[in-house]
């Protein structure tokens, strides 16, 4: 158990690095993640990585970490770089609090506005920042994505689970659908099904949760 300072409060509270893997196994001593061109943008900041893992950011002042970066995730006032080595290098408000990253190597990461979660190669989830709860236990996770105040994750069986704040139905992932990829927007989430079609749930005031019904996709970004 560690002490975490909520990002919107000056008081401390206790939190636990929770695992949702049925059998998380030993901590991986080494991870070698691939590097490829990526692009992410959120609330006045944009960051990219090139094929060699070199990162650059523009907009607000971001202390880009040295070394090869697998991908970058951004919150409201913080961000994290998932390094090729599986370490999470973070900056901003979340760095004012203790977190459960020490000793762990991650294969995926995601941020909401005030929370960051890292996913280990054993399918265990470790989160720090604002407490948004956790997904159901007993599932090995393979991918995670974050919206404004909710997360969604993909299980080894290709089912989607969502948790956090449910203001617009953004937690209502279809239970009988198998997905190959998920992407969370601010108050909605979309996923590419096993058949290549796109299904979305959550807020749809601008049509953001009503994708083309018959078009197949290979890549997806829910945007904001």
C-alpha cells in the first residue's frame, strides 16, 4: 500500500497496486517493446515517436524522456512515456504522488485526465492517480485505453470491460462481442470487432458513437 495524492486535492489517501490477472505470475525482469511511428494529442499537447523510438512533443512544455519510446499517453496535467524497456517515465501532476511502478515492466499503458494505468506482460493492471475502481477480477488483460474518467480493457478472450465514471453509457461495452482493438474517447469508446467492423458505446451527441455499419477497419482512434 502506498500513499497517493489525488490530483484535484491536497489530502493524501491510501491506495493499492491492484492486479486483475487470474495468475499474474512473476514480475518480468526484461521487456523489449517494438518502436514505430505513433501520434497522440490531448488538451493542448501533441507527441509523436518515430520508427526508432525518438519522441518529440509540442504545445505545452513537456520534458520528453531520453531513450527509445514505445508510446506516449497523456492526461490533463501529466503524461507518461512507455519506454522500449517497459518502464513508465512520467511527468506532471501525477509525479507529485507515490505510485506502484517500481519494479514492474509494462507492455501497455493508458491515461485518463487524472489517472494512469500500466499493464504487465502477465496481464496484471497497476494504476495510480485518481481512484476510478478496477475491472472485474479473474481476467488476463491484453490492451488498455483511457477516456476522460473511464478505462476500457481487452481480455485474452477478446472481450471488453470498462470501468470508471459512467455519465453517458461509456461503460456499457457489449458483452457478447469479440474485439481485436479498443479506443476510448472523452465520453465514448469504440472497438474493432473480430470481423473488422466498428462498434461504439457512450456519448453520441455529434455522432461519435455511430460508425459506418458495413465498413471494415484495421486501425481505430476514437478521438475526443
